[in-house]
C-alpha cells in the first residue's frame, strides 16, 4: 500500500476562507475588527519566522495584528506589565507570547498572566481545564485542534478506533489524547499515550488505526511500527543537516516518511501537513475571542 497525502495546505486554505468570511461579517455588523497581539522577546530566528507568518496570516484574513518586539534582556516584570496593559485593552481580543522566552523569564508566570478570555494559545489552566472537561465551545489548543480538523475533513472516522499518541507534552500530546477520547464528533477513540518509558512500543503502534506523532525526534516512527492501512499524522518539525539544501538543512517530521508511507493509507507530509493548520486554528481562536467579547460588551 502506498499512502495518500493529507494536504494541510489545502485544508487550511478552506478553514482560513471561512474565518475571513466571519471576520468580514463581524466588521460589517459591529464595526469591530478582531485583533491579535503577538509578543516576541529576543531574536530567536525560528521565533521570528513564526511571528512573521502569524502576522501575515492576520493581514490575509482581515484580523488586526499588533506585533510587539522586545529586546532579549527584557525582564519578567516588564513583560508582565505589557501583558497587563493588553489584558485591559478592549480592542485586543487575543494575546500570544511567542515561545521560547529568554531564561530570565518564567514561562508559566507568563501563561498565568494572560487573561483566560484572551488566551488564544489555550495554555492557561482555566482553558485547558475547560477543554479537558469536554467543553469545546471556548478556546482549543491550536495544534491538536488542527489535527482533529485534518481528520474530520479527510473523512477519517475516529469513533471506536484505536489511536496512539506519541508524546505527552502539555502543548500537543496530552490535549491531543483528551480530544481524541472525548465524546465529540472528532473523538470517541480508544487512546493510548506513549512516551520515553513506554515498554514494547512497536507492539502498541502496530495495533493503532490512527497514530499522531509528536515526540520531537526526527524520523522516529518507522514503517515496521505501523500496520497496513493506518492513518499517520506527523506533528514533528525538525531541522536536520542536508548539504544539498540551499541553507544546509531541511525539515523532517517525527515520522520516517518514506517507510511509513508504504504502510499507511493516509499520511501528513512535513512541511505542508499539520503546520498550516496550527496557524489556521490560532486565527479561529482569535475569532472566538472577539465573538465572546461582543457578547459580554
């Protein structure tokens, strides 16, 4: 069997078109434009790229973007003061602090400082707890939400299926498992979470109808660990050396694409798979934040 690709670029375009239409509707009806504030502390090259992509996508969809770039030596107190001002600004609906932050800043303190009503990354315990309890009407973690949309729009049934999540991070692994197991259209799966202490990993992955790889280890999952016809979602984004590439490196996922594609029925590529969906769902969360603010205004 040779897998068909799940095209995250195409699916994200459809999601973004829906978002743009809703943004235009809000502007026309209320005269208010959804707004996202993105804070970047320091000059990490990868973070600069991510922030630029988010800024560009906001412009494409009609969302106002306020980009705040701070020097690498910014103190935690200074950053928290800026967040407090954004929390109090009714014209700002979503706040995002690009990770990682410099070592003098405690990342959890930053997460807790953002108003849960503006926490479009869905990192605040209030929003995570709401999601874990099965309330999906608020913010949802962007990458796991993007994965569920990829599955839904690719016609993949999750109900009653065996799903394996490789990785247990707070950003992807844990919320991904919760969403796949939830009583929801994108859930009702039987979910196993695997990690660095999992025994007989291959015996577990060979039972999986759906595998979501989010370990951060380049090309970790191999073809002999995947059963015929499985659906494989690769969340990983890893840079590896490649002397043939223009910049000396290339992107690969957590899945050994060539060997796994021979066994899977559907698979996401890297790049062009989950990545575009993460930004698309961030835009959706910003839209949700704006709609919620309109209801409470």
